[in-house]
């Protein structure tokens, strides 16, 4: 009788191990499914945006679209140039502030 109980215990352990493996496999499949769902959702959003752009392009003449894109491109270049100038000005101000602070520290240390 004890041999039968040992066999039952071993079978239960083996079944528990298989169940754990299957649960791990199910989790992996669930993760893959969620990833695929996100990709499909992203593709649908992309398609909707492309459809919207295509619809807008049909409503406006091609020349107007090109002119609009060129204006936007010029504005982007202007903004990028201005950002560069602002970064340079910020760096100059930082250096000036560092110099003023170092002079102030030297002055306060002498007192």
C-alpha cells in the first residue's frame, strides 16, 4: 500500500511539474499575443493617419502641399538655428555666472 502512495506522490509531483511548464508556456504565448496585438493596433493607427493625410492631400492641390511643406521646412530650420543661438547664449551666460561667482568667492575668502 505504501508503494502505491509513493507512486501517487511521484505522479502528483510529475503532474505538478508538467502543469508548471504548461503555465510557463501559456504565459509566453500570452506575452507574444499581447505584443502582436500592440503591433496590430500600431499598424491600424498608422493606416488611419496615412488615410487622413491622403484625404487631406486630395483636397489640396499638389503645389499648395509642396509650398506648405517648404514653408514648414524653412520654419523648422529657423527654429533649429534659433535653438543653436540660444544654446550658445546660455553657455555664455553660464560662463559669465561662473566667473562672477568665482570672483565673489575669492572676495569673500579674503575678508
